[in-house]
């Protein structure tokens, strides 16, 4: 395994994450009707699979493992935000029919509306995505400095 092939795998995972974020944006903007196209679980998407595969071959006491773990944590948090956003978008737990006082309160206080909650959750998701990319940049730097033995196959298991 070479550092270069590991970095190439990380770049592939980054590209896949960018596509994932684009699909989430389309879903939020109502231009994507089929939400199953978006992997909801962190373990299902390309980045999650790449992380799960590669982290197995890293010494847990090394600095690079901490970088992998940080990326993994941010990635899981990102998917949790997506699940919360998806629940809001699908109306789970929301009262679809509002009467009287409830309707007046939502009109008077628009920050309580489902659409504003979706926008806030999406904003949090975008921020978490930026944090994730910064962590991936740190990981890339750590890979460049790493001298340990990594068993890298060069493949992302789908």
C-alpha cells in the first residue's frame, strides 16, 4: 500500500460526499422526489464504507487513527442530522392538520413552521459538512506523514 493510493481513495470519498450533499440540497429544495437515492446511514454511503474498510488496518495508537476517528465521528453526526431533516421533510411526528390557535401561532411565529425547521436543520447539515471536509483535509495531511503499515486495497466496497 502506498500513501498515494490511500489519498486517492480519500479523494474518491470526498467526491462522493459532494454528490451526496447535492442530492440532499435537491431534496430540501423539492427538486428531488426520490429520497432513497440518498444514503441515510453513515455505513451505507461511499465515505462510510471507505472509512470502515480503511480504519481496520490502522494502528489504534497512531496519530493517523485519531484523524480517521475524527472524520468518522463528523461523518456519523452529519448523517444523524440528515435523518432529522428527513423526518421533518416527511412529516413524521408533525401534526399535518393544524386548527385554530396552532395555525395562528405558526402564522405569527414562522420560526416554528416545518419549512423553517427544515431550513435550520439543512443549515446545520451544511456547517457539519464543512467541518467534515476540514477533518478530511487533516486526515489527508496525516496520511502524507504516516509511515506505518497500512493494508490498502485501493477499492471502495459498495
